[in-house]
């Protein structure tokens, strides 16, 4: 595996594990997956959940999921 394919695997939409390993990875994931939607993209969903649990992201009350 080359370094670029390893990088793409790490930031792929289906890789929620890497996004949830640290706050820094979660921030990076949120930046890379700007066009993705929480709930559809595993990586962004995992990052969103971690940042919310850590108190670093406060969801808009008008967009809170019930």
C-alpha cells in the first residue's frame, strides 16, 4: 500500500474509526468532509459525536435530531 492510498483510506467516508480516535482527528475529519452529511457519512458522524461528547461542538437547537 502506498502512502497516498493509506491516506485516502484513513479519510474515507466509511472510516468512522479513525475519526473517533482523537479530538484532532475529529476536527480534521469535519474539515475534510464539509460536503458530507451527519448520519450519511460514517466518518463525519463519528467525528460529530466525539466533538459533541467532548463539549467542543454544540449542535444548533433548530437542527437537533430527535
